[in-house]
C-alpha cells in the first residue's frame, strides 16, 4: 500500500462521530492537497475492507457527492443519525461540523 493511501485511510478512520471532512481536507492532511480525486478513489475501493466511515466525507461545499439517490439518501441518514444537520439546500454547515 502506498504511504498516501495508508495516510488517507488513517485520517478517515479518525474522523469523529458528528463531524465531517472534505475530500480536499483529507488529501491535504495526507500530504497531497491536490489529490481530492484520489481520496474519492480510496473511499470507493477500500471503505468496506477497512470499515471506513465514508459517510463523513463530503465535498468542499459541504454537499453529499453521491450521484445515485440510494447512496445519497443512505449517506444523509447516516450523517443525521450522528446529529449532523443538512440545510434545506442539502448542505452541511462546515463551520459547525467540520473536524
């Protein structure tokens, strides 16, 4: 496993319940600020294997980026179960919930 991948996994595992991080924030903390798309790839391919709290990672606007309705609804439900509120615009207040 590449060091960047290992670091991304470690960072995502450390996101506390009731908080979120952006893809770019995870990438920057892992040492590659321009690698947000790599974070998406890692989440897609390794969330199940490493039991990652994938639902706690959102885009830089605080929005859920899942394209299909089922996964979008699942992510929203998981976030709401942790006390994270989505505004009517379906955005998370990053000033309040960002780790």
